[in-house]
């Protein structure tokens, strides 16, 4: 994982309990749309899930990612 991807994971680890960060925060911090942000996170958690999250935390994070992708259509 590169630095930006690690920052994205850390950002979402902080925000997933609240439904994910706002689209404005995501764009300001990462320079991408919320759709692109959550699409990249979806790929990352499937291929290289954060080891610092329990199974239940990872499951909740995935639910938030899926919901945000659906909302960003």
C-alpha cells in the first residue's frame, strides 16, 4: 500500500463508526470524489484488510463503504 492508500484507510477507520467522512472532507483531503474514495477503499479492504481492525469492525467498515458507494451512484 502506498502512503495515500494508508491515509485513506486511517481516515475511514476514524470515520466509519459515524457513517464515513463527508464528501467535502474527502475531496479536500484526498482530491477525489467520495465515489472514487469509497471505490478505492472497497478494493483495499478486499485485497489487504487493515490488521488493526477486528472482524466485526471490518464488517462494519465494509457495510459503510457499500452504503456510501450506493449513495454516490
